[in-house]
C-alpha cells in the first residue's frame, strides 16, 4: 500500500506564527480576571490550525510563539515583587516545554492521514490523539522539573462555565482532553467540508453533547458545618514591613466579632501566625485563649521547625491540648519556599537567590483533619493545583475542603483570582464545599456545585460565619483520576510511536518496491 501524501499546511508559516501569538493571548482571556471561558476553545483552535502540516522545526516555532504569548501574560503577576527575571525564567521554561510538546501534535497531523487515510479516522481518531497529546504535554509540564508548574491547565479555565461539572467524572486532565478533542473534531469537520453528508458532523456534535449534557456526579449530603473564618489583611507579604506579631494581631482583630457566635471550627489562612506555636509558649497561649473563647477548635498555619527541618504547617489546635493534628505542605514552591540546587542558581543570579531565605521541607503527612468527626480536606496555597493532594484528602474521608493561602506577595494581580478559580474547580471535581481563605483575599465559601455562598473582597479585614454543606461519597474523578492521567499521557505517546513505526514500515516497503520497466523514463522518437 503506497504511503499517502503528507498533508500541506493550512496557512503559511508567517501567518501560523501570528495566529499562535493571537491564540496564546486569547487563551489567557479564558482565565480570571477576565474569565471569558468560551475563549479557551478559540485559543486552542488557533494553536491547532497553526500546527497542521508543519515540519518539526515549524512546529517548534509555532509552539514557542503560542507558549510565550500565553505564559508571559498569564503569570505576569510574578513581577509584583520579584521583577522581570523570575517572570521571564518561568515563562521561558514553560514556553520551551510548550514548543517541544508541539512536535508530537504536528507529527500526529502528519502521520495519521498517511497511515490511516480514512475520512472517519480523520473525523474521530485524529482529534482524540491530538487531544491526548495536548493533555500529555500539560501533565508533563505539571510534574517536571522539581514538582512542575500545573498553573495553566486548560481545564482549570472552566471553573465558572457549564462544562465544569465534567471534572467530577474525569478530573481536570479529562476535561482538558474533551475540550481539545471537541475543538480538533470541529476543525477536521471544517477541513473535510462535506456539508451535505450530515454524518460527518456527528463526531463533533457527539463531543459537544458530552460536554454540555452529562450532569455532575452526585455526592451524598451529610449535614452542615458552621465555619468561622477570618481574613486579617495583615502585613503578611514576604517583603512587607512588620512589627513583631503584626500578622497574628491582625488575625485576632478580624476574629473578634466571631467570639460568642456558635461555630464548629475557626479557620485562619496560611501564614496567619508570625511565630512557631509549637516552640513559642506565648503564641501557644494566645491560641489556647482564642480556642477557649471561640468554644471551637482552630485550623491555623505557621512555619514550624522540627529537628533540622522547617515546614509550612497547618495545625488543628484545641485549647489545653495544643496542636492535635498537623499537615505540612506537600509541594513547597521552588524558588519561593525553597531553592532547589541552590549552589547552581546562586552561581547564575546570586542577588535574587539571596532574597529567598526560606528552605521548607516537603511534608509527608496526609492533607486531612478529623474535626470532631467531620473530615476536612486540606491544601496549603499552591498545593491546590496538584491533583494528588486533593484526591488524597477525599480518599481519607474529607466531607469539606478548607484551603489556606497567603496572596500578599501578589496584591492587585490576577494571581489570587486564578487560584480562587482553581479552588472552585476542586470543589466541583470532588463534589465538596470549599472554604478558600486568604490573608488578604479574595476569600470565598463555595458550594459543591461551585456557587458562592459567602465571600470577602481583597485587601480588607473581615470575617465569615457560614453554614457549609457537607458531602460524602467519592466522585469518579477521585477514583479513576490517576488511571485517566496514565491512559491519556502514556497511551497517547504509545499511539504516536505506533503511528511513527507504521510510517517507517510503509516507507521501507515503498523503497523496496521495484520500479516498473520504463517507468519515469522519457521516450525519444
């Protein structure tokens, strides 16, 4: 069987690069603070159209343009305190990964029509493979180097869209896959241009129905929990000027109106305590008094030291008993909460690395507290973007999530709204309510379907007292989430390798096929 012709690019390279730049910027608009979620599909479409028919180096160039446009805008908040060097470094690294990860997608567009030149393969199998490779690229970027940076995952753009409910079935990775598959299927239907044959529209229509019609997975109501929470708006930024215990006192002041109210737990944000209450008797005494006056346990957070290690620690604090349960942040932020390979980076940017004195150790204890019989799932700040932290809490028995964060280093940027959207998506994914509390905002309480129950704006001190719904039962996203990621990631890579082998075999066979006598020879009369 002869090898089919390689598909030609849909647009010239210069226009593909322009389209990729536009696509990256459009994709960012789908995330907060703008949050126009349908634009995620438009951004993906620009990227895919630009890759169809591209050579390997053409794919790298187009992927680089798309990645740079998206990431330079999406994480511009890094410049708030640290300037342009970390911004360019992180955005540049993610852009390189995006560029290299565009090669497999371009190869899928090149090889699939050559090995399986069927219009139905073009309409069904090709979009699924492209979507799988896009998702695999996301999964790689979200896990390496160090703990990765899964901040720009496509599925996370849909926290306030009617598609968010699908995350309860297939997780964020599965939602990314379905979104790209639908976009790629529409592109292939338009490329085929068989308008009179309505059957050709069925793959795209079927994916659209899946995105819109499937309801959220139902978890089981299990009563309510009365949660008090305080946003102190103290000087909790890394570079904020502060006096001794200024953040602690700000939290105490914000909590004061809650004292005397009936509540089951009082929640404080990440970094709400300036000193280690496990070592500082004065701080421990203050927490004991607060717990006594609130007549409820506290969930608080501080930097703690045990042995030679320092941790970012959440504590369940009970008056007279102290910290009865601990959870240490599982994924400290590289270049923020610790410096991996410090010797190497100090040799490159010693002044910048010298500013980062933190050296937090990753925690290994579960992200879960038992609060008087109620399971509370935890995630400290950026841990909310890591699937395994969220799923582990659900599997441990979480009936509600309480996410503690400190956004003070990113005041007046999109960072806190992006993180809030991730928290909302985690609640929808697991079928749980979420209390997302920041030192400086934006803080919100969200129901299992993502609707806002209570909230505090950014840059103000305040408190919430909320009757928070509890749920039991694991969603399919939690149960099969790891398998979904493995199949989409490794399965897509194996499928692409199989296509490549198929192309190589067909080329070898064609090379061995003898040329008929006289073929290709011009006869002279």
